[in-house]
């Protein structure tokens, strides 16, 4: 598997800093599970956090703080060291997405909106809404633009639009200036995790309904 | 015989390992002395009230006790690891959100390729080295990095406060990351 579309470094830095909302963090962390290269970037950005943490001016805790924490240690069960996992085939749903939807895309309660397209809203955080979109092979999502920023992470299959070809692990960042009509690859269903801060804007009024649904 | 860790950063990492391996309370107390006041300071800078910062700093120390066996000194310094604990506690307590993370032990995770694993060994993530890299940033770049970690504001707000376009904030952050990453690469 070769990932060719990565999140921008500044976005990974904000994730490492704890500055991204839960929706954006979920899509980035799920990309990280599939992308060793971006895991390196985040590790470096977190090292910046470590350096900033130790260089801050220490602020004393209450005088009995150590004592009261020590008193709680007996009731605090340490987690065991975890064994290195056996490498498994890259199937199923990776963490952290699995914690939100379970271990199989087939067990998701999909809402069918056309013959070829289903979706599943997951949650909102701030202005950002998170959903799964499932497109049958060879089917397309209608021509649309975005009112705001949208991130799409490909979980299975792939799609093509004017900006390129996207497959498993690719993170596609779309801005309002992109007008596109993603077309799913032949073969398996294309399932994507999408985070947007505004509903999609469709160009054909006939699919305006879909726009409303996607806007949930 | 094990070599005595030469830097403060390495000494702190060795203490976390001691807590993880044998529940060493003296090592824990030493970690508490160094890190608890710094975690409290971090939380205060991010706007936590004094009682909340006190509580969360104590919670962070308990998390260190609980999770010490999971700490891998080859992957991060103690301060980096503790930073992530404090960061996640803050998001949970103050923003009432989660900070989703990949699970390095997830069998479905795409593992590091061997050359990537080597590349990681080529990085020097000792606090002093990372700090030196930060010190070399231009004031503009250092500012946006600082604000990303301590301001808890959307980027558009950061841009407004600095009086520059959003794109400028983003490009400063990208450049800052590039400089930092170049600087912490180990010289061979």
C-alpha cells in the first residue's frame, strides 16, 4: 500500500499540540494508524510539546500534593506491559475509528440515499461533522463544492476526481474552491471517513436532497 | 554495568522505566518533583483554574504510575510522553472531548517499514536537542508554535490576533516543523 496524499505538517503539529477538535483528531489519528511516515512527524511534534513542557516555569503544587498522590498509589493498578502484536493482514477497521463504529464496516447501520450511495453520521464536534460515506464500485457522488474545509480519508476501495486518485489511507483535503465529482473505482465498495465544517453544496438541484441529508 | 544517563532528559526516562519495571516509589517521587509543577504550569497557561490545574496535575502523576510499563524510551523522552498524558487529560476535562489516537498494538495498524524504523533511530529526541531546535526558529515561527501548544484557539483566531492571513499562519507552522525536523536529525 502506498499512501500519496498526506495531511499537511501544520495540521499534524496542531494534532500533536492538542489543538484540533475531536472530529479532525479522529480522521488524523486513523490516517496515522495507516501511515508510518506521518507517525514520525507527529512523534517529532510531540517532542516539541515535551520540550515546551519542561521549559515552562514550574508552579508549585499544594504542600501535601505528593503525600496525597502517594497515598492513592495502592489503589491505582498499573497497566501490564503489552506484548508486541503479531502483524495481521490489513483488513478490518483500525483504531481509533474502531472505538467509534466497531470492527466491521458491514455491521454499520448504513442509511441508503441512492442505489449507489449510503452514509452514516457519527458525531459533531464544534462546527465539524463526521460521517462515513459508502459508494458502490463505479458509482459517483454528484458534482459538488464545499462550503468549508473537508477532509476525506479512504478506508476501502478508492476514487478519482479532477485532483487525482485516492486509495486506502490517503487523506484528501478539499477546500471551497474545488468543484469535483468523485467516481468510485471498480472492484470493492469505496468507504470513506469524512469530516466537514459545512454541508456539501451540490450543483444539481435534483440532488439537493442528498445535500440536506449529508448536512444532517 | 549500565551507563549512568548523561542528560536530565535521559535521567527522567530512566526513572519512568524504574517505575514501570518495579513500581519504584522513590523514582516516582523524583518524577513528581520534576514534572508535577511543570504539568501544573502547562495547564494554567492553557487557562485552567488553579484548583483544576492542581487536580489534573495530580491525576497526570497517577496516570504516569499506572501507565509507566507502556513507556518506551526508544520512542520518546519522558517529558514527551508526560506531555501527551497532560494534553489528553486537559482535552478530556476542559474541552470534554477525546483526543483519538492510534493504538501501536492494534494488529490492523500498518507497521513501520524497516527503513522507517532506522530513520527514527537517526533522530535525537533528547529534550535539550529539541529545545535547541526551537531556539533556532525565527520569532514569527516560534510564536505560532507556542500558540498552537498554549493558546487553545482555532487557527483563524490566531491569525486575527497576529494580524496576518490564515495562510501565513499555516506556512509559518509548516516552515517551523521543517526547521525543527531538520535540526533534530542526528548528525552522523
